């Protein structure tokens, strides 16, 4: 008999368990499933990035332990990309940290800034890692509701003073998963204002900064003056360059904050394989038409899906960013019952909004990361089943 830690026991149950079971059951009956569930780019990593890995993997000097904070070469490439993309100067030695995917950095952040029982504010609905990482660190997550009437931005003015005073970390994420909402600089300014006032570490997850449409450009938190004194920002090569399997991301921000996260990491992992970092350099410094191509593909899929959903009488706003269409479920449904209905009547898998937190109830998330033919098949099935 094994005794599991209270921390682990305290994690919310795996939210997709029931849907997964039903999907397996239907597959067993020979039903072909169209999966709008997972957010994992179906397009391959651009060839020039793969080629760089192939070459660098063959070099013995890349086979040894990498630098904990990331190679100087990778950190410089990040700083250069950041300057050209956001107009923000970074010190590659003190303000940039390589990550084994941004999830890794997000998951380790609470260990650097939360003592047992201390509070982190987490968006609800939100990427589940913020909450679970806080719980695993022994901290206490407090929900920041994201409401449709506020454009899915948390109302920071409404957070009570006592909550601010207890808070040590605030997680935000725009462009947002799962709601696909975007934020402008004035929202980040407000977040920085509160973070400075209450000495809260402001952690911005910018994993979707490059997945934007219709001329929208996502800002960086670090464009706000003074942001780096209280904040850091997580970036990922996963979605931008179709590199989810490679595990490469980075954190940028104030030197003290980056150093604290780095200190956790030196005690837990030993950095990113050098060959992968060099492939990341090729991604950041190489031609960016692959990113433009991704955007064009997702935009086309978005338009096709949104027009189909609307033709069925469902209420949906086309997202200006991210890989997701966040849709309110029809009257009389919960997110769970509607997910089940899509599955049973059309063989279509979506994620019930409630999987991302209690405020996700009443919504479902469609992902755009399935091949065009699959998406067409899914759209066709929806029209057949629900027209
Ligand atoms: C996909 C995703 C990430 C993580 O990506 P990595 O592959 O770990 O870099 C981080 N945040 C959000 C909101 C995501 O959707």
C-alpha cells in the first residue's frame, strides 16, 4: 500500500477521462471520430529546422550536458527576435532563460515564488497547468473569473484588497487558451500596476503570440514600462513553428525573477539538448514565411468552422488569435451534455469548457489543429447531424 502525497491527491481529476472512455467505446464500434479536441499542430516542423537538428545532432560537442540557462547562442537569438518582434531590449545573460517547453517553466515557477499556503491568482477558465503547478508547490490557487461580458479579461479592479495582499503570483495568458480572447497593452499596464502595488510576480504566458489573424498583432507584457521589475513572460516554439514534440521554449523578464526560476531548474533538470537549442536558433533567425503559412492555414480552417457553426444557429465569434474556437453551448445544454451530443450524433470530439475551470461551464472548445480533410469531414458531419 502506497501513501500518495496530499499535494498529488489534491490535484483535480483528469478532466477528459469520461470523454476518452466514450471515444474508445465508439471507436471499438467502428465509428470514425473527428477530433477537434487536442491543441497540437498537425502541420510538420518546417524542413530547415529539422535539417538543422539533423546536422547538430551529429556533432559530439552537442552531446554533453547543456548550459542550465540555455546556450549563449540561443539566448542571443531570443534577444534578437524579441527586439525585432516587440521592440524590447533584453540582456541575454540575465533576462533570458531556455525552457524544456514553456509548460516546464510554468510548472516550476510557483516553486520559486510561493511558500506553502500562499496564494496565486489563476484564470478560470484557464490552461490547467497554472492551477496544478500551484497546488504541487503547496500554494493555494484562487480563481480569477474570465467572463464573456469582460471579453474574457479578469476584472483586476474587482479583486479584493485582502486577496491582493495574500497573492504572490498572478498568471495571465493572452492570446488566451481556451477562450481565444486577446488583450491590448492597457490590460497589461493595469496588471503591472497591481503587481507593483502588491509585490506580486506577474507571469504572462504568451504561447500564442504568433498565432494571430486579420492583422492583429499580440503585444508582449514587457512592452509596458516597469513590467520586468515584477514580471516575466513565457514563450514557446511549439505552436509558432509546429515544434510541440521538441520541447523548447523560453522565459524572459526581470533578472531577479529569471534567476529565481533558473535556480529551481538547476536543481531539477539539466537544460535543453544543445542540438535542439540550435534548431531553435534556426527557427527564430531563419525565414518566417512558415509562420505566415501556419496563420493562413488556421485562418482558413477558422473561417470554415465558424461559418458551419453559425449556419447551424450556434453563437460563435471568430477568434483573432490562437488555435481555438470557443463556443457557447446551445440553450438547455451543459458543456458536458453538449460535448456528449456532438460525439454521439456526429462522432465529433471537442473539449467541454468545464475542463478548464468552473467558469468554462456553458462553453466548448474546438481546436483547429486537425488536417483540412478531417476538418471538412467534421463540418460535414455536424451539418448532417444538426441541420
Ligand atoms: C500549448 C500551450 C503551452 C505550452 O507549450 P509548450 O509546448 O510546453 O511550450 C503553454 N501555454 C498554453 C496556454 C498553451 O496552450
